[in-house]
């Protein structure tokens, strides 16, 4: 087998030193490594192709179109929950101690910052009295928690909590009624029918 | 040695000039480099501690994360990196050109001027004077000083080029030249602003355009302050330390020009998925991808210069530092193009991944090249043997170990958080809807970073000790080595360069010998570099500014009220943008978490833009109206009262610091000068602001909050935060009913109605 011409030529070029010298520093006239040259040109070819985007095979349909398509597919796969709570089902949860205890934990993490740890109210209204701004039945409380009161800074927790967590935390809030908080906020809203 | 080399030169028949090199200035820059480096890195350790435990904010407004983070970045980039560049540049330029610096006086002005600028930064940043642009935080008087000192440096450098005794410019000098020219352009055009006080100004650009200019600057600060200067240093000190020729002259030509031309386009990759027009961010991405090979050209030329000398690495700490430094350069310049790919960027942007990427480059490349260079210089500058080679070896190992701990921990943190942000459960809800869940998960990694970073700083103190002890062994008087070299002849023509035989045109192009002629013409060379960087800049800047459709306006977006504008200035002063973005990307997990994605028309009055680049806390683009005023008052006073585990510093001083009412009129006036339609507010900003402040304070009081806040900064920043993202809601919905008068969004709206 004979050595390819290319190889011989490269061997001849290898480590040929250039005549100049700067403060004693010299330079070889070595050819650039093949793989480097290939990488250099390939990235350029890729970039031109990607930017020109023939038949949407480069950059694609654009970030907004992609986002819209993603949202449509996602909404179809995950229909929004009904937003309503079933009163009978919720009252059944209230009766189950372990679930109320779970609800208490969620309350401590998400609600206590505004409604106080004991439900006495602070940034948000008092949850221990009989007065309710957005309805005092258990299903209307569920609706308030689920949809939030965005104008007043109450988030829509239905987007953040799972269905069972929603039920647990609403059940816990229901049990707060009639308790005696340390620093109760003055009653707001309409007194609920007993 | 130099004398002998000159004597052998054919031109030795002409009379030789006798001169000496100015090494005193090199010693000065070197000491400044290490001193500022140690300070900047210690501040880095402090802010790393703050992210692990907010108690390290020390309860002072001056030492909170938002104010110290810019101090850390400015100190390590411009004080450590800058002085390192000047150290190596002043040493090598004189020797490569066989000429003393053009003017010793200019050298001294450059040195002292630069150190004073750093001192000014160290004082003003903790005081909260900032332009809110990353790595360009310094306020306008300091910016002017930087410009002047940079021009002094440029004149000194170019003057030395003119009186050089070496006909051709070596590759290191090409890199220095490109750095000097481009940094000047970047600095001037990004910092254009109108002053609104001694240490307060507003960027002349707003929103999308300001973001574009900032990242054109920001990315190229990395390119022309941390990459090209250090490549220049590598090209001088690597072959010196390895005592062997550079691997490939042709490679240095191709990678130099492609690097200089391509880098400048890449900035918009910092703005993927933002309101920046997509054509620009796509351009930023493809040019970043194309930068991979040019960057690696430098790595190859550095590492392959060691061919046949690898055995020396075992015994030489200098070469060890260079090998790891160049390897880190290779790693981060592979990672950079990868991060610029949109889908990768979607995961990494706003996360710690970027911080890890930056520190591979900064600790590995900039740090280790600097340390290697200093160890090589020490015996030469102090004319005494290095105090302890063992200590230098130890510095190398402890530094390397520190880098590994740092980057492994922070890469893990970044990827963890990025994945948590985008995780959905089977019901289609965000798996981690509370932002804080994605923060507390990172704490162990943050502690590892503290350890890694501290080890690295310990290494720097070892270096400082080595410098000190070597300096102590210096001679009573430094010997000034006389150098003899012939001046350049006035008339001269480049010898005809023989074409490589039998290879035709392609061979001639490939051999690149024609480039040699340009190396003897520094003026032409500078012009070519300027053209290369200017073309790229103009190709992106002109359309961004001129095409109206790039920023579709939204009719309901109105200027901030005077009080909100002041609140925004408080937000800027505290550096809130260091941890909170205001830019929601059109990605499902972003809009589910934060709300509708950000539109270009929303930030048309944002001088400067405050989109942010990192989320240590959640995005705030839709924060307005999300919580009641009292929530914010309580939260600012101590975030942990509301969010358990929050890392945010407490801002109790907001409720105690009075609003300087008189300043508000000036600031509104400057905004109006910049074209913000302020209408009536131009004359009665103060009374408008006072009225809105009273409304906010009354609302806080009515809900059981603290009393008498109407003159305090807290109402201004609350008013600002409550305004964020409100205007676009008006574009989407019918005007809200008046019954909401007690809520803050309504307060903001009523105040806004006073505007035209």
C-alpha cells in the first residue's frame, strides 16, 4: 500500500518553522487540523441553513407559533377543573381527621402568611368568624379558594393545588369557624346563615 | 539575550538605540491585580453565603446581595481581570515591539486612574448608585472617567506601536489592539445616558432597544475584556513558559479574524424567548454556534504549543496553571455555543447553570492564566528567585479542587432548578408551583459552592504570600537591563513572499502568507479590526432601532406615575434586578407560573430596561395586584414573615427612609426629555406623587398595617411593584369598575388617569 499524496504533503509541512521571531517567540507554519477546519465550515453551513429556514426545517415556525400550538395541545389534554366543590363531598372530608390534618399542613404553608396561623386574619380576612365576603357555604369557600379573588390579591389556588389538596385545605378552613384566634381581625362581609 | 538577538540581525550595521523597559509599571499592575482580586473574590464568597443563608446580608442596606453582587462582578472583571491584562500587556508589548512604553507619564496616569475608578466603584455600588445594567452599573461620572483612562491607555499603546523597533506585530498584539478598540466602542455606546443627579442617570434607550444594547455590550465585555486580552496573554506567556514555538501561525490568523468578526453578533443569545424580535435572537444563536471553532482555535494553538514539552508540566506550576486555564477556556467556549441553542437556553436561562458557565471561564480561564503569568513574572520582575515553588504547586491544586467543587455544585443547582420550574404533574399543574420550593432544594449545593469558592480564595492568598516573600528578597536597587535595537528604517517594503510551490491559488490562500504584510501596518490593521466589529454591530443595531414593527406599541401602556418612577428607582438602587426578572417567556411553564408572556410594547418607557437575567426569586413582570399592599409592606420588612425559607434580604429601612420629594420633579423631567409622554406631570410631579403616596399609605393603614408611611420609600416601591404588568390587562379587558377603589391596582389606575 502506498502512502497517499496528501499524507506526504502534510508530513513535509509539519513543523516547518517560520523565519520570524518576536522576543524569542517563534511560530510553526503548521496546517490547521483537519477536524478543526471541518468543524469551522460545518457550523457555518448549519447556521446558514438554520437561519434561512427552508420549509421550516431550520429555526422552525417561531417561538410564538410554537407556544400557541403547545398551549392548544396542553389544554386539550388537561381540561380545566370544574371550579366548583360538591358540598356533600366536602363535608364528608371535614369528617375525616387525617384529611383535615393534611389540610392544616397546607394551610400553614400557603394560607397562614395572610390569614394568620390561627385563621384570625392579617393581610387577608378573618376566617374564624361568621362573616364571609364571598359566601360562607363550604362550596362557595371552595370556589373562592379555587378561583381566588385576584383584585384583592387572593391567588387562584385551584391552579396550584391538586383536587384532593383543595378539598383538604377547604375542609380545614371550615373547621376554623368559631375558634378563638389571638388577634382577630374585625369581621368583614356578610354573616353567613347558620 | 535580547542584545545577542539584535546583534545577529542584518540591520545591525545601522546604529542601535539603547533603551530599557519599564517594569516598574508592570509590578504596580501586578500587585493591584492580586489585591483587588482577593477583595473581589472575598465579596464573591460573602454573596455566596448570602444565597445559602440570608443572615449574611448582615442586616445593613449597604451589604445586601443586590448591592454587593455588582461589586463582586465589577471587581473581578475590571479590577482583577483588567489589572491582569494591563500587567501582561505592559510587560509583553514593550518586549514584542522592542520599545519602552510611549510615555511613562501616561502609564502612571493609566495605573492610578484605573485604581481610582475601582475605588469609586467600591464606594458607590454599596451606596446603591447604579445604572442597573449588568457589568455597566457604574454611574455616569465614573463612566466618563473610564472613557478618559481608556483613551490614555489607547494613546500609550498606539504611541508604542508607532515608535516600535520590530517591523511586524506578533499575534498577541493583534488581540490587545482588538480589545482596546472594541471595549472603547462598547463602553461608550452602552452607557449613553442623561444625568438626573450627581450619581443618577437614565439610559437614553428603553425596553427592547436598551436590552439589545446592554447584551451587545454585556456579551462583548466577556469577549473583549475576558477573552481577547487573555488570548493575547496566552500567546506571549505560553510559548515563553513552554520554551517552544507556537503551534500554527495560520491558525492564529484565521481564529483571530473569525473571533473578532463573529463575537460581536452573538449578544442577543442572552435574550432568547424575550420581547427582543426573534430574527435578532436567532442571529445571536447562529453566530454563537459559529464561534465554537474560532474559540477552539485559540485552545488548540495554546495546548499544542506544549507538544514535546508535556514532561515540563510535571515540574512547572506555571505550565500547570496554563494547561488547566486553556482547558477551561475550551470547555466554556464549547458550552457557550451550546447554551445559545434556543432549546438548551430555555432550560438554562435565569438559572444557576449560567453562573456555573461563567465561573468555569472566570476561575479557570481568567484566573489560572493570570496566576500562571504572575508566577512566571515574579522572578523576572523582582529579580529574585520565586520564594516557594511548593506553595505555588499547592495553590494550583487547591485552586483546581475549588473550581471543581464550585462548578459541579452550581451546574447541579442550575439543572435542578431549571427542571423543577418546568415540571408538570399528571393533572396538568405545575409540580412545584411555589417558587420557594425550587430555591430551598438548592441550598446544599449553595453550601458546596461556598466551600469551593473559599478554597479558591485561599489559593489567591497563597499567591499573595509568595509575591510578598519574593518581593522581600528583591535587590536593593533593580538592575535596569539595557536593550539595544535598531530603529525601523523609514523606507521599507515587504520582501516578496514566495508562493508555496505547486499548490496554486488555493495553496496560497491556505498558507496565509499575504497576512504578513498587514502585520507591518498597525494603522491598517486597526482600521480593519474596527470595520470588522462595526459591520457586525450595525447589521444588528440599525434594524433594531429603525424597524417600527420590532416594537408594536400597546395603547394601554402608559408611563409610570411620578411615585412609581421613584419606586422604580428604589428597585434599581437596591439591585432587585439581580435576583428578579421582569420578562416572562412564551413557554408553557412560564405562563402557567407567572401569567401572560411579556410583550415588547410593555417596556417602551423602561429607561433602563429591567428584564433581569437571573431568578434567585420569582419573575415580577405580572406582580402588580397579585397581593395586597400590606402583603408587600410585611414582606419587604422581613420576607420570612410571609415566605418560609425565603432567601431575600430584609428591607426594614424602606419604612424609615423618607422620599426626597424634590428629586422626583427632576427625574420626571429627564424622562420627559427622553420622550416619555409625561404631560402634566412635568410640572406637578411632586403633588401627584404625594397624593398617590397618601392613597397607598391609607390603604395600608386601613387594613391594619403600620401607620404614617405616606412619606417613606416603602409606599413608592409598593406602588411600583403594584403597577407591574397592570397596563396590559387593560388592553385585554374592559376598564375595571370603580368599586375597586380600595385596592391598589385601582389606586395605580386613578393615578395614571392623571396622565395624558
